[in-house]
């Protein structure tokens, strides 16, 4: 029996389970939104929210002039997620966005379509203040035309033949 045992095992031993959480949080902070399974999202949510709270505390300490406290928070974040670039983004971009929010920094939305391979429940795990990059259709800019995969004289067509004759 698992009385008083918290958390999901997610079919993994301790080391791989911790690594999974770390990588999911890195992806969440990098992209703002990820699609994963529902149990993984529910298990990773507290870890992500604690890191955001840590970054907010570090920001407040920096504003008060407490450099040592900021450095302590920053180093704790780096040790938890093991990626300096993601930690920097957490402290410079994500924490200021969520500065006035008292909690609940992430959102889990259940996806209607299950995963194709094993019919697992999928979820969209995102930051609350996430705003996706605008698509080319919405910005009014034309999308790039696809290049022909064929290389060589046949790919150039009739215009290419005229150019080759002019060169000779």
C-alpha cells in the first residue's frame, strides 16, 4: 500500500523521473507552452511554480539592493534546472511578467485528442501569461515560398536552358 506516499511514479525510477521533470520545466520556460501527458503535467506543475516563485523572490531582493539574496535565488534555480540560459530567461522575462500575480502561474488544459500510440490523455501545459508568436497569416506578411527539391538542369526549367545557351 502507498499510504502517505505523495506524487506519481510515472513508470520511472527516481533519477529518470527527476530528469523528466527538469526537462519538462526547461521546455516550458523556453517555449511558454508544451504538449505532454496529463499525469506528467500535473506532476510537474508544483516544481515549475516553485521555480517561478523563487525567481520572483530573487527579483524583489535585487530591487531592494540585496545582491547576496538575489544570487542565492539565482544559483538555486540553476541547480534545479541545470541550464543557465533558461534560468536567465526565468529571471529576466518570465518573473517580471508574473510579478503581481499571487500564484497560479501555470495552466493545464486537457486536450480532446488522445495520444495516437497508446491512447494516453494529453494536456497543454502553459504559462498563464503566455502569448504565442503571431502566425504569418495574422501579420499580413506573405509566407515564404517552398523551394523545389530538385537540383540540376531539369529543376531550372526553360529559363535555365536560355541562360545556359546565352553563356555559351
